[in-house]
């Protein structure tokens, strides 16, 4: 299996397009074709993350659309010196998802009604399957190297969309402990994954 | 808050697990703490690997909708690097920098007001992207109005409030800075006072934020800030009120 087909986003990007950073530079100059290619690269990560946090497929689609349009709108402001493109985009995606969680906690009923009425739900089962690949394996491996409290603190916040107070409540731990476990958990994850902030 | 305590917030911050008020406070700290910014950048890369790990193909029709929307969406202009800040006589940079929070400081530069020492201000480019970006632009546009006026004052309850208003545009932006954190059942509430000294509510506010007020600016003579029980009051609690005259 070639490395390319092992990725969960196997649509092949025009090899002449160059790196995501090159694509982004073209997007910043208003190139819609480059944006379409960037979409193919990034939308699965954006949608996957938002979906993981929000669960609701209709809402996840809506927020994914917002984020991808925001990527287009603010492409000129991306600064490669300050972090990877994926991280920039996923940071936006995560924030939007969390904003949605916090602002709509009270209107869950309405959202459920919207979801039930949406035809998107049919697509649901198909979309659920995430292709395994090296990166996913690596993340899984590194997560398993965290202590249980670190892992739960990090994943309840990141995937669960909970605030640290809510996480502390769920794990029956002190606020200061949870804050610290989130930090040292991420530090261990960083060291295991060998990522840098640029 | 002690330094190690603030530093421990990098984790919850990167995970977006801080409540709004603590997030704002931490971002203010980030602007002055280089080691924190570096750590945030690294931890953010690590956290976002968790995002990549759950990649899922979106429903195919979404792409067409996104492409259709970008076709009608104007892109923001690039930020022009502030490598040649010029100082205009008569505009003292230091007080401007102190009185305005980090976000609005940035907007002043964007509005063409020259400010010295623009380097060294860390702006969280992620926040810049969405709501803050929009706020900055709104503020810059308002400051550029020929009839723009600003007024500011210290609140009785602590912190500062600044109002930038343009009666011609019937718009105002209120910037709040360093307001003390309130108990969970309390909120700040903003009011505009008319000539007969009646206060009209223009919304609730948290500790550190900017609020756009559209409409109802004409004929108003002062900004009022009070502390009220949630979810806000129809009549101001005058014992907590600070009134900042606009003229």
C-alpha cells in the first residue's frame, strides 16, 4: 500500500500544486481552484473533529462550512511562522465547535429536531468509518502513554468539549489538579509525537 | 494569580476548556509571556493531532456548498507588517497602549493611527481570525468616521470602560478592560443615558470585551455600566453605576 492511499483523505491532490503551504499561498491570492484542493485535504479533518465534538451530523456540517469559509476569508492572515496550516485550521474548527457547544447547551431539543428532519443522517453510518493510518496509530499509541487522569482530562476537554470545571466534576478531582493534568498530558503528548510549535 | 498557576493554564487554554473570562485573562497574560506563547504553540500542535486522528470524510454535497459560498465571500486584505511605525506628534503612544486592551491596540494601528513600539505585541492569530478580527475591523471603521468621539473612565467597581461612537453612523463600540470577575449570578450591564438622564439598556457584558452597539446612539450623552443580577435588569442598580459622559 502506498503512503498516499493509507491516508484517510485519499483524493489525490494535483502534484503540481505543491505543499499545503503553497496551496495556502495561492488561496490567499484568491485562487478558488487552490481552495478546492485545500478543501479536499483539510475538510475531512475539520469535519471529523467537529463531528467528534458535536455528534450531531447536521450541525457538524454547518460548522464545517463556517470554518472552511473562514479559512478562505482569512487566508491572507495565516502566518506559517506561527504554526502549521493544519493546526491553524483545526484550532479554528475546535473553537467553533466549542463555541457551538457552549452557546447551544440549552437548546439541545431544538437541535435534535433539526437533526431528525435532516436527510444528512442517512449518510451517517457511511461517514462513521475512519481509515486507520500511521498518524492515527501514533496518536493512539501516544495517548496510551499518558496516565489515566491525564488522558481523560485531555480527551474530555478536546473531544468532549467540556470546560476544565466540568472535567473536574466528571472526574471528581480538584480544579488545580485537572488544569495541571491537561497541561502535563499535552506536554507528554507533544514529546511522544515529536511536534514543534515552529 | 501566581505565575505557576497562570502557566498551568496553557493546557486548558489550548484545549479550549477555559471559561470566557479566564480565557480573556490568560490571553492578556500571553501577550507579555514569551515562554507561554511558545508553549501554547507547541501544545496546540499536539492537541490538534488529536483532531487529525478522528478525520472523517464529510458528506460530499458539502464541498459544493462551501465552494458556492466562497465565490460570494470577499477575502480579508493581508495585514501590512508594522515595520515602519511612525509617531505622530501630539499622540502620546504610551497612554494609548495602556488604556486600550491588546485587541483594540491592534485596531488603532489598523485604523491608521500611528503607535510606536508596535513590535512585541503578541496577537493570537487564531483569535484574530474570527470574532476578534471582525471586532477590530468594526472598531477601525468607527474610529475612521469623521465624527468619531471617544470617552473613557474608570469604573466604580474596578477596571476601565472606553466608548467610541459615531452619531452619524448611529454606532458605538464599548471596550471593557480589567473589570473584576463577578460571581456567577451577576453580570455587567451597559446603558446609554439620554438628555433627560434616563438610562437605556444596551446589553450585558463580561469582564474584558468589546461590544458593538448599533442604533440608539443619537442624542445619548453618557455611557453607564452597572452590576446586575443575571439575566440583567430593566432598571439600573444605581449604587453600582459608573457614568462616563461622552461630551
